[in-house]
C-alpha cells in the first residue's frame, strides 16, 4: 500500500518544506499547550506530547536539524531537549529573529532553509525571515494570518508532529519512514 498523507499540503507549502534543513520550535503554546504550571514549592512543570517527541526524533533521523528558541527559561525544557537529543536549545531569547539568524549562520545555512513554528507575537520576527512559517492551530490570529501554513492540531497536542509529518511527506521521505516501522 502506498503512503497517503493524512492532510493535504498546498503546493506552495510543499515547495517551501522541500528546502527545510532546520526545524525550529517555540515552546510555550507550541510544544506545550501554553499553560504555565507551578508546584506548591514554586517549581515549574510542563507537559509535552509524546507524539511531538517522536516527530522531532524522526526529523533528526531524516537529516533535518531541530532547534528550540524560547523567550522563557525553564528546566523542564532543558530536560526534554536532552531526552530528544536536541543540541540547539536557546532559552531566554527576547529576540528570536536574531537568534535564528545566529543559529543558521553557525550551521552554514540560510533562514530560508528553516521552518519556524510558533503561536504568539514574540514568534513573528523569526517567522518573518524563515523559509516556512508555521502557526499552530491555537495561535494568535495575527500570527496565524502571517504564517505560510497552519496546523490542524493545537500546540502541546501533536502540532509539532503534524509539522514533522508534513515536512517528511514534502521531502519524499514519508514512505520510507512508514516502511521502516512496518
């Protein structure tokens, strides 16, 4: 049976996705549902979706570098990134655009070869220079209307996996990926 993608990818989005060599994700509202959880003692906790984690690993396994750029600093983010072998983790970034430029320069690539996935206003500057700007389903309307593509799933509920699946399908790697699991 031939691979059939579970969503339609518009031709212009597929064209952009074919060039992606770096997938960059915001955290709060993108890799999580956006809620901040604090324990009684003040420790912060976060909930990450296992589907998103597998999607990020699959991107890495297929030659797409993965990075996190987030404005907040959170120990749970560092733990999750370590668990997923994400080497490029930038926390406390107030200027995500400058961080993306610096990262792509260090990786000897252009921001045009990156997808930036976000949900809120601080993500707009980085999204505006990336080759593929993606807003999660629960993104602020100003972000959604400026994205090249919008996920069906919300941040923290599989949106990152949906982005990973879309990129792999656009790059013609989905069938081989499916065959690997069968």
